[in-house]
C-alpha cells in the first residue's frame, strides 16, 4: 500500500550551562528555589560524566517546544558538546522538571533511536463508512547518523477504507532507515461495532431464528408420528 509519509528533522537548540559545584540532596534541591537553576548531568561517548546547572525556565521552554527530540548544544563552561535528552525527572506533585540527563553524541556517528510516529487525517472508512480506527504502534525504531535522526515520522491515513491496514513494511519503500519489524501493524480500520440496541436486535433475531427452527423440527416430528399412527 502506498503511504504518504513525512519526515521531520530534529531541531538544534543551544543551551547555556554552568559547571555545578553543588552536590548532595540538600544543596542540589535548593538550586531552583535560590538560583532559579536546575541540576543536570551529561555522560556517554567514552567520557566521564559531567554535572552542570541550567536556567530552569530556559530548559522548560525548550522541553515544551519539542526538546525531547532535539539535538542540544551545551554551551558554557567547557561547552560546545552535542547531546540528546536521555531522561527527565519531574516533581511528583508540581509536575515541573527537577533534573535532566543528557547523552553525548557525535553528529557523524550512527545511532539507533525510537522515533515518535504520528498520524494525520481521518480515514474515509471511519468518516464515511462508520468504521473504527485502531492504533497499534505510536513509534518506530530507526538507525542512521545522529545528525540526521528525525524528530518524528508522520503518515497520512485519510484514504484508508474499512479492512485496510498500514504495516511498517509499507513505510520502508520511502524510509529505509526504519528498523522495526516490517510485519508490525501500525493502524487499521475495523468494521463498525454494533450499538447496544443493534446487539439486542441481533440477539432477538437469532432467538427468533432458533425458535422457528425448533418449531419446524417439532412440526416435522409430529408429522412423522402421525404417519406412524396411520400405518
């Protein structure tokens, strides 16, 4: 099946960071309250971890604008390192960020990553024929050099009819960097489900058919008995 597919490239965000001297739960916990800063760490790529602090509002704006899938350039003390977000910890009550982990990358090095898979459009099998849309997959695995790793993949599902499905194999003709199992189903349009009233009517029809069948069988049995009595 031909699938309309759109690839979104990762945004590059420059983030000023400062070397962090504060260590331990108490001092680190007071960073935001006293300095408006958040703690973070960068590690990976065969180098020792390095701790830093970053302006809380700047980081939160970056994250809310799609930073989870961006490439960050961490500028500042010893800055200029390129990295991607590896983990974000949130406050259990307030919901704001309390810590961020970055993973160093070499833009020219091949990496594997999980990329969000989004759909656009309403299938005609749903809007016109009343079918039910079923999403089975919301991301795909991809392998490519870090600088070219997409932020998301988008597919148009408008033309799907009832009974149609899109599989990962349908995307490979356009995007060969996807490594998810080709047989995986992404989205399907199913037959419409019966409403409660329709189910009740169907059950009534089935019971009626059973009753007719029983009556016919009884009538045939009665006729057979009468024929036997006549003999």
